[in-house]
């Protein structure tokens, strides 16, 4: 089970590292313009009212993804040494940081829950 958990964490790290690039359905402004990732947001013409909102949103996604990936790497190191409490702390932080995007990202909560069921 621990090996499966390590694979889950590795996949989650890879996924969250690229949230802003792979993106998900997101709409902005009064016209609900769909802007699915950071590249699309930055490509919007500067006179589009919702451009700044979309760019800021996707930059926040990128920052959060990097933060969760970093904490995920700490969890991975802890798992590889058999330190379940440290892994649980790191994965708790991952799922906590992901909360604003959880409905779209769906990355860290299942990993955290798997660890809790495995190590409890």
C-alpha cells in the first residue's frame, strides 16, 4: 500500500506543478469569457475587461500549484523513509492550499485521504 501511495504522491506533484498550463474550465467577466489556462489569459487582448482578472487567477493557480508540489515533495521524502506523521503533515498542507481550486484541480484531497486510511 505504501508503494501505491508513493506513486499517488508523485503523480499529484507532477499534476499540480502544471495546473496553470493544463488548466480547467474557468470563466471571467460579465460575459463569462472562458479562459482555460494561463497562456490563454495572457493571450487575451489588453482591452478585454476580464483579462487582468483571468491572468491574476491563473498566476495564483500557478503559485498554489508550485507550493503544493513543494509540500508534496516533502511528503514523498517522508514516505520513503517511513515517516507517516511528517507525510501526513505535508499532505494536509497540500490539500489545505488546494481548497480554493479543489473543485477543479481535484489533486491532493484524495492523496491525503489515502494516507490517512493507510497509516491510521
